[in-house]
């Protein structure tokens, strides 16, 4: 019988590959080595890509960045 559950390593490779592809699309053909970005947002994108629980996100991002990202992501929209 075929196992449809990918290993954690396979899942991580898939997530990171998709993450890279999204950055390549955003870079519009520019080398990713030349792209400047906000490392806090990159880390937040990664923890979201891995679908980490809130407490896991806090461990990865650290308490200060975790709270800053929560403030940005959960602020009421201004219409």
C-alpha cells in the first residue's frame, strides 16, 4: 500500500521550495542574492509556512519579534 503521508523531511523540503519560489516570483527575475528583505517578515513567513502553533512560533521568533508580528498581523484594518 502506498504511504500518502510525506516524511517530516520531505514536507520541510516542499515548504522551503515553495517559499523560495514565492520569493523568486516577487523578485521578478532578479537574483535572490540581490533582493533585500525584512528578515523579521521572512521568519514570520517561514513559521506560517510550517503551520506552527502559537507557542512554537514564539519559540522560533523569540518573544519580542513574536509580539511585534502579532501586533502587525492582528491590527484592525483601516478602511
